[in-house]
């Protein structure tokens, strides 16, 4: 079952359960996917759907950070709940230790040796962590290990 079918099933289940938050989050994802398909004038494959969901999770993380800074905890909590729903549709997220392991292996494979090689390492690591880890966390790990 592909991700779009899973989203449809989740939407139906949320409707039946009268789970408004989950229904809202799933509808938001489906709308974002539909907009991306309209822009691309093509059907999205699973990887493209994962990219859409990942970008929505990234937006939620940023919103949560901003709401917390603005002392709007009720809005931050709502965003966290939506993000939890979105994360259900992404592949299992890598732990910081797993990210460090992938980055370290890539650095060894590429024989990278300093900050000037960051772009090369990121280019090799990104496909391995796409949808499985926050890009900022990966970038910070690469920067730390190359320093």
C-alpha cells in the first residue's frame, strides 16, 4: 500500500472516529500533495510524498519553536500534535547516534577532512537520511564531525 492510499485510509478512519485534529492534519497533507502534483503536472511517487510530508514536519518544528518563544504554549501544543500525526507517515526516524554513524561512515568513505568538504559530505549523506532525519540535525552533525 503506497503512502497516498495510507493517507486516504487514515482520513476515513479519522472521520469515523470523529478525531478532528487527526482529520485536519491528514487533509492538510493530502492538500499539499495535490498542490505539488498540480505544480509538477504528474502523479507523485512515494519518495515525493515523503518529501512533502518532511517539509510539513519541518514547518511544524519551526512553528513550535516560534510559538514557544512567543509564549503561545497552546498553539505550540497543537502544532506538536499535528507533527505527531505527520511523523506516523514518515519512515522510522533515525536517532542522533544513527545519524552520527551514517555521517562518520560517509566522511571515511569520501576521505573528507575539514569544513571545506561539508558540501561533498552533505551531498552524499542527504539521500541516505531523506525523510528519516531532520536536515538541520544532519547538517549540524556533519559540521561538528568535520571540525
